[in-house]
């Protein structure tokens, strides 16, 4: 069951020093938090017209899943990084007086043997009660969040969400006879590899063409069977990607001096563009990647693992266009909650 009810203090089911009550969403402020294997992201928003207006946001790379593939546990250093980031999120939620929340954790908390202990510490030290979602829910939220970027003239898309510890792959289609209908999930899968786990296994700093090919081959063994069953008739479809990997690729493609979401979210890249940018990144040293403003030292050892996942997906689902989404689970949670409350029209 989803832990997205109207919570007493806006953070958990406990009594709040602020004295807020479960009186609904009088102020119309919603908060969605996504604690992933690599990132901690928060979005606070209010309904506005057919969408929502962002009130506040937060994003920080915390590498919660660092080392889990080797040890099976979230490290103390990663726990401290997560709690520091979540404390900021807690402060923002309280300051904005958000009443309606969904606060989720994904692959790292699904995989770690000390995840329950971690969540207890988070709740004790920040007041945030995390809901660990399954992979199907993660895929569904990504679809809801990214659906506005589907080509309105097309039949649908192959959506992929490259995370830190897993990658969700979804075939979505819209009814050609019902233009305003929401796209339907025709099939989905979760690949047990993300940028953190793949980079830790194969190496992320010094990537050779040979080690890169091995990464692509590792991911392909999961993607190819899915494509064999669900990859037919890609006519009038496109790829739709949401993750730090694709937004980084788009920034490098545009030669941005600094990352600019307004120029990235919704940009189209053709297949040749994607191939050229990946080749460019493969030719860079780790230091050159770290010095690139759209990559930075925080992603320099992860970006090529993400590219390898993308290449495995591209090989299995050959399509001429990719649309880049700087949106995803948080937006999906916000839209879902607002629709449930009648604050947005349900499609």
C-alpha cells in the first residue's frame, strides 16, 4: 500500500511540534521526494491549471548505493551523506508547509540488508518516513512524469530510466483513436544494473573501448529478450529517456558552459547525435570528463556506465530519435497525488 496519505506533520505519522493536523491540503502544497541509489531529489509544488507550479526543489548526489554490490550494506559514510541531504529536504518541507507528501526510496533500499536500520535512522534524525517502492511502481511513476514529452503525433515511445542501481524500461503507446487518452504501458522490465553498480563492477574512471563493450554486453543480456518479445513495429515511435545520463549527454551535445534545465528538458537528439556524443566521451580522459561543466567530478566516473546502458537499449530498439526528459519520478508522484485529490484532471 502506498504511504502517501495526508500526514499529520507533513513528514511522518507522528505528532509535529508545529501542531499541524490531518486537515487535508488546505494550502495546496505537495512534496515529492525520490531517494535513489545515486541522488536525493525533492520537488515541492502547487496545482496550477493543467499542471503544477514548482515552489521549491533540491537535488544532491549522495551515492547511497556506493559499495552495496560488494558488501550488501549501505555504508556509514553513505548514510551520513543521505541524512545530511534529507535534513535539508525536511527543513524545506516544513518551511513550505507541505501537507500532502510522497517520500520514496528505490533500489539501494530494496537491495541493502541494513535498509530497515537506515530508514529508522532517517526517521529518527530527520522526521522523514521513507516508503520503499517496487520496480513496477517506479516504472509507472516514470511514465506519469514523462508522458507530457511524448510526441503528440506519434504512437508512443520506449521509455528508459537509468538509475544508480537499476534501469527501468517501458513500452508505452497511446490509442490512435483517442488523442486525449493517457498513454498505456504495454510492457515493462527492470534491469538489475544502474550507473553506480555497473561502474563499480567494470570500472568507471579509466574506461577502454574493450571494457565499455563488456558493459554494453552485460546489459544487453537483459534487454535483448525483452526486445525480442516487445520490440516489434517501432513505426512512429521514439525513445524517451529520463536520467542523469541522458541530460548530461544533451548538455555535452549542446556544448553548454553550465547545465541549463530549460534548454535540456524536451530536447530532441537524433541517433547520429547520440552516437557522436558517446564517442566524444569515450575519447576523453577521466580528468577531461571531470572538468566538463555538464559532467563534473560527481558524474565523471559514472557517465560512461550510463552510456553503455543506453547503447544496449539503442541496439535492441533501433529508432531514429531520442527525446530527453529532465523530469521523472518526482513529477509522476506530484501528478498522481494531485489527480487523486481532484486538483488536476485525470487523463
